[in-house]
C-alpha cells in the first residue's frame, strides 16, 4: 500500500493523528528532501528508511516504488502540504492507477485552501493555477487569461518575483481585490488585502512563501467558444479578413488574442 501523506505547511503541530500513525507504521517514506522530512520525523520521534523522491527523479522512481509497494507499506510526503499539489505525486498516482497498485490519500493541510478562507474571497467557485510560468511567452499567456476569468483565482509566487507580479496585476486588473498571504501557519504569518492598483502602497515583505488570490468579479461576462466563432464568422461575412476579425473580436470582447486566433482556425 502507498499512502500519500500531507505534512505541515508551517507549524509542526498541523498534522493529523492518522498521518502520524501512518508514518509510524510504514516501512519506507519517500520524500522530497530527506533533511526537511527528518526534522518532522525527529520532532515526533519517528525513525524510518527514507527514499529521495522529488521532481527531478519522479519518473525514475516509479518502478522502484511500485515494486516496493508489492511487499511493503510506503508513505509519500512532500516538504510541506499535500503531495501532488505543485509537488511530486501526480505522476506516481497515475502510474499506480495504471498498474492497479493500492494507494490512498490522507486529508491534511494545503496552503491555497487555507489562504482562500483567510482572504474572505468567494470560495464556491475558484480556480487554482499553481505557480506562474517562468518563460515570458507562457507568463504573458497566464496574465492574459486572467482577464477572461470572473471567479476567484489562486496561485503561488516566489519572494523574488512577488512585486513584479503585483505590478503586472495592477495594470491588467486595477480594480479587482487581491490578497497576498505569506508564511501561512508560521511565526510571521500575514495576509494583506487591497485593490490591485494600490499594491505599491502596501508593504510586502519579500520573504517566505506566497499565496496570491484575486477576488471574483461578477462584472466580467464569460464568453464561450461558440460565441467567439460566431462573431468571427459574422465579420468575415461582412468582408473583413480573418486577421482583422481576430483583432476586432479580441479587442471588443476583451478576450485573449491567442484564444481568438485558435478559434478562428475553425472558421471556414
């Protein structure tokens, strides 16, 4: 059996009794950083064989872990939070499903859900976006897509990029509320809520781990693919070139230009 065990995101007491029991009973613990996991285990006087399991060797470890699970119980943990959420785990779970290997996931702490509740933003309809891409082309697409989304959005950001990200948000969604949660469940935990355009008046300490949230905006009209294709067809029927139609639809309905272009390829 393989157990996916969430670990504390800050305070070492943020772990369930069941998680501690599983860590006590398994034969092996696969972890991102053996030093980080050892601190947790030492705190609870747990001593187990540790297997290095991180994003750089995740695929290579699949065979070893699945074979080991035939005769052993294994716990999979990340450095903090839920394995598989912006941490290794998802690839392994899919491999276990394919190979019909028994596994279970224990409930526990996750930074983005904790930050969502702390922000007070609408939580019935939200989207978690992980980390912002580092490549400029993918990053631009990430920010452009935000313009089209009306529900609450959540993503992680690093200390050295947080101010650049807030500056970008101030340009594209100046009137939407933003929350920045830092060091959740740690000594210096704080949450700051402000309009995106006012980010430079808020003192953001560039240290720790950040969760950024964008509040929902009911004034945004969700536009589906069929509507966009219809408008492209109408403009082309009026004599506009496909290139011009893409530009006009993107501008008029505030829709990402790349998305409109891709849909234009469906126009005959």
